[in-house]
C-alpha cells in the first residue's frame, strides 16, 4: 500500500459542458478531505479547479495552490477570501510550477479539462516513464470524457509507440473509491532511466 498524504489534481479551469464534471470535482475534493489527504493544485478558484478546492476547504481539509507569478497577479486579487484558506506557493515559471506540484504530491488525479490538463497529465506520465518520479497517476473518466484519449493511447500502444508497461501507467476509474484504491495499490514499472533527479531533468 502506498502512503498518500497529498494528491495533485489536474483539471479544467473551466466548468465544461456537463454538470457531472463539476459534481465529480466537488466529490473528489470532499473525498480528499474525508481521507485526510491534502490537495495540491494549480491554485485557481475557477472552473473544476475551484470546485475541487472549495469542496476541500468546506470539508475542513488542506489545500496548497502552486501558481506562477504572472497568473497570481492577474487573477488572485479577486479571490482574497478564498486565499485565506489555502497555502499559496508563488513560483516564477510554469515549469517550476509543475516541478513543485510533483515534488509536493504522492499521487496525481486528472479530471476533465482542456489543454492545461492534458499538458499536466502527459508530463506526469512522461516523467513516470522516465523514472523521474514513481508516483501513481489516476484518471477519473467522468461521463466517458476521456474515452477518445484512452483510445488514442491504445492506438499508440498497438502501433508500437507506447510500450504496454507504460500504457499501464494510466490508472482509470469511473468511481472515486476505485480510483483511490488503484492509487494505493500501484507499483511503478521498471523505467529506462531509474530515479532521474527532478533537478537534472
Ligand atoms: P485547462 O485544462 O486548459 O483549463 O487548464 C487547467 C490546468 O492548467 C489546471 O490543472 C491548472 O494547473 C492549469 N491552469 C490553467 N489555467 C489556469 C488558471 N487560470 N489558474 C490557475 N491554473 C491554471
């Protein structure tokens, strides 16, 4: 069993077109608080990100937002109430942000989102493939949102672009409890490069 004290969530800064997405983000937030697991995320109060973070705060859990300086000054002045309840870490660049979010967390969960979410999910997967980290990466497939993306991964695996052991890096669930169970039971694959330090990558 992996000890999971903090989970990093990647999800939309928009709410998306189906109410089930916001609902799922809230339920994940409530579940994190219930399990006494801290949330690490991109620091925004909007969209699914905000829904997850607000739910954790409401349930008395801990939230760490990691935000680059440029986004912090642009958006955060509007959210001072929200800021009182989260630990905000302001970093210089988007790259530093992802590195810090990775370092602070024991596992990752992706929820529906757009380019930012895809970028974060795929970077976490690529870094797992390289052995830069050995943390579990789960995807909550709300209302089949990720079906085409999973099909694409299968296609890339079938065509020999992704090795089957790395295809298995993506833990997929439709039910939150199942996702947490998979994260807890995850065993990392043998990577090409073992334990590359974040700083060297
Ligand atoms: P997207 O899926 O394109 O909406 O991007 C969401 C992801 O990118 C989140 O997981 C955040 O870490 C990051 N992100 C994108 N936009 C923002 C924003 N306005 N404030 C904070 N983080 C953001």
